[in-house]
C-alpha cells in the first residue's frame, strides 16, 4: 500500500447522481479513491435553499462535520444548529442528522470511521 494518496475532492464520483439525489445535493465519498481502510470521508454539497434528500444516523460511528463554504443549518434529533464557515460539529452515534443549505448553498467535509453497514436512513425527519 502506498504511504500516501492525493485526490481532488471535486474529481471523486458524485454518488448523489447515481442514486437520483442530484436535485438537492452532491455527495463525494473519497475513502476508496484515497485508499483509506479505516477512515470514512465525504464532501457534501447541499444546493442553495435545499435540504439533504434524507436524514441518517449511525449505531456505532461518531462523525465530525466541518463547514468549508456557504451557510445553513443541521438538524440533530430535535435541535436546529446554525452553521457558518469553519464551524465544526461532532455527532454521537444514535443522533439523527440532516443538513439544510442557506441561499448560497452549504459545503461540508464529513469525517468518521468506516463501519460497514452502520448507517440507517430516516424518512420524514424535517416534518
């Protein structure tokens, strides 16, 4: 295995396209492209004034979200948290989360362990 890997995140496949979610977001999961074995990473872009297509939670994985552009909110269970560039949010296992972009969109880097089969989607989260 190489000692390091470099990849521009905009060159990673946008998974939202293949799942029919591109109206609201882009999702570029870079773990495989970087050859990471234990660390998961996603470049999430929520389009202006849109919400993520679905909410999700993890049973075991903790995640950290870092806003790198735009603004918006994240809904964490019943709490709404305003977001601005360079805000970092840690989310514990079991907490349901979903992002909503402001008028300029929202760009977020997501970091967490890669735990196969640990994620669960949640419908009608925003109510």
